[in-house]
């Protein structure tokens, strides 16, 4: 069951936060889990495997822009969301906040004002999915996709890359329906023949993460599906909503690929 834990926090003093804070959010999550169970934190930190969580960058009000980022206004709330694709993992961070009401960000204490928990079972995601003619994905944080055999990133949300990738993540963590290899290959072929981009407005954005820099695209894309009678149409809509928990593309755990689903009328 995907679970989202949202925090509303207040800093004890002004602090400069970097322009892109996705990696900061990931650090907060891993720290909280490590305080409860270092073994689980180590598993979540493994390299070169798909992780069962995603994060959103910190959202806050700034007082001014400075050379290395924005100076946070401590009078206004700061928000962050941690999303777990396996519900048992959310227990570790909830256990942390049963004992602690603060997090340390750099040299500043952030007091937790409120905590929210939202969840949607894999079975419910399946049941609620309905066939659509068009839908839009908002790419709210920099997004990119791996390009096999190339050192470059794929900088456009091609339907095959977006939704076949989401199906792989779904198969890894779902406690409901899973798709066979044959179904996966059939789905990729269906996507290439029946789903296209009919509108988009995208631009690239550079994300700086300490000494590392990565460029991704942000904006929106409207997808159109031809075959409304196919079960794959409904599956695509299901995966598009699942992306709101999983993120899409590369560096999902660092706040990249944050999306929102909007159904569009033809």
C-alpha cells in the first residue's frame, strides 16, 4: 500500500536552503529511519536498485535569494512529503516522530507542527482506474530518463519511457496485481501504437546537489490514447495516478520526477 507522510515544520531561526532541496528531503528521511533501525536505513540507501520510496523537495517561504540558495523565513511553515511504496516502511518514520518532534536541517532545528498520513492501496488504485481519452501530467520538479548506451539523459516524457518505467516500479512493490514479462512487452508495444503527446509546454531546469549538477525538464504534457476499449488504457491511467506516489524517471528518491495527474476532456 503506498503511504504518504506529510510534515509541516517551523525553523527556529533563518537558514539558507539550496535552490533544489530534494536531496535534503532524502537525507531527512534516511536520518529518521536510521535513528529507528540502521539496518532498514542501509537497505533504503543501497546503490543501483529501485528504492521503495520517493520524496518531495522542501516547500517554504523565503525572505531573500542569496548566492547559494534562499534564506527561509522562520515565521512561515516549511513542508515536505515522504512517500513509501510499501506501507510497512512508513512505520519506521512514524515511530521516529512518536518520540521526536523535530528534525535538524544543516545547523537549524525544525519543530514539527503537524503530521499527516494519506494512503491508497494498490487494490484501490486498480479498482478506481477508468479509461480516459486524454490526461495531463504536470512535471513539478526536474525529470529525466535513462538513455541506454548513452551518457546523456532522455529529456522528453515519451509515453513508452514514462509508463513502462512506472509498470516496472509497480511490479516491484505492489501487493496486488503484478504484470508478467509477456504482459509488460505487450504493454510497451501498445503504448508505442496507441499513446501520443498532443500538447506540451516544457523547459529545462538545472538542479544543483552539493557538488553534483543534473538538468531535467519541468512543465506539462497532455497524452492522448486511441484505444479506449483496451484494458491497457485503464492501466495507463492507473499508473499515471500511481506516479504521484512513486515519482518518475531518474533520481526519484532525490525529489526528481514529481508529477500530478489531471484528466482532460477531449
